[in-house]
């Protein structure tokens, strides 16, 4: 499965979240379930690595992407390159 789905009933406390394997969101939900077992519940983890979880509706947030100038993009790119280079040096 390669699709994301978030569904909830208006006025409900929890949303159902379907997540494909190998995604940052899956990793984040697994971490949140470990840190907040009373709120985030992993309902099913499928053979293909996809997962279904219940999360509080208040965890859902939709926000537009950041607007960055070309200078900010370049600075962020340089920071990422440096971080990646430093990480590679530590693993060697």
C-alpha cells in the first residue's frame, strides 16, 4: 500500500490514520505511541509494513509550506550538506 489516509467522525476524539511503510510519518507515530501509550494506539501493522493507528484528533494539523527566499534555501542546503558530511565522518 502506498497511500495515506486520515479519517474521523466530527465530534469524535480519535482519528484513524493509515500509513505506508518506510515513511517519516510511520516512524513518528511509532515514537508517539511509545511516548504516549494512553493516546496513540497502533491498531494493526500489516505484512507489507503499512500501519493503522488511532490518534487524538487534536494531533492533526494542516499547515502550508514555509515561504523561503533563495538565500534562505541556499543557507538551509549548506547546513544540510554540512550535517550529512559530518554524519558520514562519524560513521566511518
